[in-house]
C-alpha cells in the first residue's frame, strides 16, 4: 500500500487520508466479519442468517445513498426496497431452482436449507456488492442529467410527453454509463481477466469445468439483479423526485 500512497501524495491527489482510512476499515471489518461468520456458520439458524442479510442490505443502502449525494428522503426507501427484494428473490431463485440444493443433498427444500449461511450469505452479499456499484453510477448520472438538461425535460413535458417519456432519455443514458463497463468485462472474461470466484474455486481444489459453470451463473445473476434493482429504485424514487406537475424538485443535498 505504500506504493499507491507515495504517488497519491506526490501528485497531491487528496487520496492519501481516504486510502489509509479505507485500508484500516477493510482490515477491521473483514477480521470482525470472519469472527462473526465463524459462529454464524456454526449455529446456522435461518432467521439469524436472514437478519444478517437485512443488516448487509442496510449498510449497502446507506452507502449507495451517501455516494450519490441525493437526499435520503428521496432515495432511502426506494434503494432499500430495490436492493432487498431483488437480492432476496434472485438468491432464492439461484439456490432453489438453479443449484437445486435440496436435490443434490436428497432432502426436502426448507427454510433452513434455503437460508443456510454457507449458501445464502455469500450469494446475497455478492448480489448486493454488484448492485451497489451500478446503482450509484446510474442514479447519479440520471439525476444529474435531468438537472443539467432541465430545459429539454420541461420542453418535452410542455409538448405532451408523460413524465416517463420525458425521463426516458436520461434513464437510457444512465443505464448505458452503468452497464457498459459490465458488458466490457463480460466480453474479456476468461481471456484477459480471470474472475475471482473462478480462481478461488480452482485454488480451493474444484474442477476447472465446475468453477467455470459457477462463474457463468454468477455473472448472469449479478447482471440481472443489477438492472432489476436499478429499475425498481428509479420507479419508486420518481414518485418522490417530482412534484404533481412533473417538475423535478431539489434532489441533491441532505
């Protein structure tokens, strides 16, 4: 870490302090999470695991809202609903219908299996992490675009466009900006870049073909979860972002 810190300081980027804080927080958080997950895996109670998922979602929500610099009164509930419902539904779909854990273990599908700490928490956290980055970039682009091109937006409303029709170009631009990096990563995956999940499984002794299949499934569910959470969040946030005449209110601030 001394290497990036040297260049950050040399070129006066203002990133030295934030990098040190981020590094220390990462170490402390991962150590504490490691200790907590040890007991979480040992007891493995479905309602405790689900509660931990709620806590993870709350942290992701506040992080997302904080990074966008959009008022909490506008984004807090939409992001919470978008994150939690999407991550929960995609996790259940993946574990119950794709991996079919109950069939591979020859047992009946139950809440204890579906919300098992070993399967539910990693998948739930993986989905939240990917949704977080996409939503921050897309929501910031969306609202900044409307605010910057307010005259065009008002012109479209004045010519009979509905609010959804008037916001469609800005949402399109936000989706493109957020998902172009995701698509680019998919295009070079396996040739230029080897994904962390696949590498971890191979280093852990898994067959490469099995690791590749897992990686493909994970890429698909994270990609799908990101767009579903974004569209859910935007649909709910739009109800709080515009007045009854369709005009954008002041969204940035605290």
